[in-house]
């Protein structure tokens, strides 16, 4: 049972082992006011790590029985980087930096003295986790999606976490963050990491290209500039591929063509939508990241300045965008299955110069192939023609056997559908009233067939034409 916040002083905790009936009568409350001081005192006295120092957003819960506390839990911000957790989620570094606030950490869990009856810890932990999303939303304005915690492998097995539905997820490397957010010291005591989803779609939501509405308060839009969407080995292989793209500029240039193109690619993969935002993204990169991207150092060798807006603009104006797209698409195909699952490219203009279009995996959003459509001012007509041109080129050049392509009504035209089917794909495109004959025919066909299943059909493929519209059902 979940009850409201507790502000009154504690009267007492159990003085002896409680009866088993307590397990079915436990309640959970969020502590506020003076009760927080009482909880801190108990944690300081009884928890082997003490009460700890509150940092960032916090929440303190008390599990109680008729006003008597039996357990305390403290929740706070998640660790900034955890290799095993980040691999389990599958998000990019950019997404992690932006969405880490949607992960909360169980920083303290204390079953109070004289209340260590069997199953009490796992029962209390289960109640706390179930109440956590709503309690966190009431206090901080959004619901977290994932919880993490650590257990000291030298002292605890973590049995209560396992019994409460938490999943083990590797071990830490034995470092402690000290004072500054980016300074760590070795403690030589690795901990076991445990994860617990607070939403059944936590993984897909955390690595999605666009975050679902309602979670804005938990997203940090200010800090992800330093995070690269790819790891060093992937960046190295991308640079090698982009070196093959011809450089159309004069010889008196500071940055190589590949070093500029890799920045544009990093910006696109990180979700930047304008050339100005891509250039600004480069300005915030660390010296090590600038070295990875191949930027030259200054004369003193002490600093690697970021390329200017005009350097990027001039290159994109002069180069053949299709050669850039072909190189990037080939790299995506070669790296398929090894890339982060949340890379974000899909129908973006870069400074009104080029329109990128990407085929992405449905479950993960990871790009599979990319094409560049047009070099022209943005207009609705230009965008429509460019997207169709791109889509047809991707259908014709990308391995599609066994794939299902989805798209909006713009893609619902005979040539695109024919190319998709000829290359081994199925398709599911929207159909709107701007194609009245095709829409009427589709409605008539749908009325005669059960949803998604062909009724008494001898052929696996049925082609129906109406008003220039061809629809293939497999």
C-alpha cells in the first residue's frame, strides 16, 4: 500500500522481530520535513556507509507498519557512465548525456535493526519500486524509466534485489567519483550492478530517436554537446572511408575534407539538424575527441581549434553530395549490427543545402543506408521531389530481402512500391484522400478480408490496380 508523505516524528521502530502477518500490511511513504532528519539519523547509525550526502534530485521512502518504520530507502541521480548499463540500454553517448536523469539510483537501503524477518527486505524493496515512479513524479515532475543500484560483492549477495525482480548487470571497475563530476579515484572494491525497469518499454524509450512526451523535465538539453555518437574505433573506420571522397576545394586549406565530413557525419548521427548546430557541436568537443576526428593542432601544438562555419559551408557547397552519401551509406552497411541502436538520421536539411534521407531499423532506429537528395532552397515541392528521389535510390541500391518498409502517404506511389517489391521487400505505406480511387479500392479490398490475413487466397501475392495505384500484399 502507498500512503502520503510523512512529516511527523518517528514514535518507535520495532523493538523485536515482528510477526509474519506484517508482510501483508506494509505501507510505503515519501518522507518530508522533519522525518527526513529522523531517517538520516537512523541511516548514519545503522547503515555501513552512513547517511551519505544528498546530491541532485533525491527521494526518501519509509516502509512502515501502523506507523512503525521497518525499512528506509534513499533514491538519487544515476551514475554518469557505466559500461555494462549503457551497453544493456543500447543508447548512444549523446542520448546518455541527455537522458541520464530518467535513470535513478537506489543509494541506500536499510532494513532497521530488530526487523530482519525472512522476505521482509524483498517485500519492502518491491513496495518501494512500485511506488517510485509516481512518488518521483510528484516530487520532480516526471517518471523515471529505469532504476540502478550496487551491492558490495565482498559483503552481500544481493539476494533481496534478485527476489524483488532486479537483474544483475556486471560489475563496476572499482572507482569512486570525488568532488568534481569528471574526477574519479580508484577504490579497488568493484560492486555488482543491478538494474530494474520502471516501465516495460524503458529500453526502447531511452534509446529512441525522439523522446516520448511527458519526460521533458527529466531531459538535460544543455550537456550532451561533448558526447560522440560513435566510439573511437568506429570513428577511425569512418574517417578511412571518408578519405575516399574527393576534395573540391583549393589546396590552401587548413582542415582535410575527411576531417570536416566526419564532423558533419557525427553531427547528423547525434541528431543535429542545422549546419550551425553541427559547427557548435564541434566547438564543445574535448581535445581527445578533436584528435580522434583528425583536426590539426595550432602552431604551438597545444590546441586543436574547431572548424569554422564557413569552412563547413564552403565544402558542402562545392562537393558532390552523392559521393558523400554513397561513402557514408557504404560505411553504415559494413558496420551493420555493430552500431549504437539510437543513431538519429531521417529526412533532415543541412543549412538548406542538402536533404538527407535514411532507411532505419524499426526496432532500434539504427540507420541502415543514407542518401542525399537535392542541392536547392527548401520548399515543399523540392522536399517532396527530393524525398521520393532519395527513397527510390535507396530501394534500388540497398539489400532489402525480407524487410518491411513503412512510410507516409508521400511514398504511396507506383514506382516506389514496384522498386521495393522488386528488391525483395514488403511495404506498408499510408494512403490518404488525395488518391481517391486508390483509397476507395483499398477500402473495398479491406472490407472483404480479415485484418492482416489473406482469406482463401491461393496466391501469396495479389496485385490490384486502380487509378494508377499498384498494391502488393504478401
